[in-house]
C-alpha cells in the first residue's frame, strides 16, 4: 500500500467517525451506545488496515 493509499484510508476513516458522531448527536444516542459504536468502527478499520498491510490474514487451511 502506497503512502497516498494510506492517506486516503485515513481520510475515509475520519469522515466515517465524523458522520457517526454527527448522526448520533442528531438522534440523541446516549454515551454508552455511542462508545460501543466508536469502538466497533475503530476495530473494523484497524482489522481492514492490518489486512491491507498483510499482517492479518483470513483463516489458513493447510493440507499435508
């Protein structure tokens, strides 16, 4: 993944966080639920980023 690709992913991540925060504020979602939503967004983005970098892969099946 190139530097430009990482910067684009970072920009998309920031937009997703901003949109989630705005929507939760508009609908009056409480703090416990908002925290869970933020944690889920960060985990999904972190797993996706690690997969793009080749650190985390899917399940590996090896037949000998």
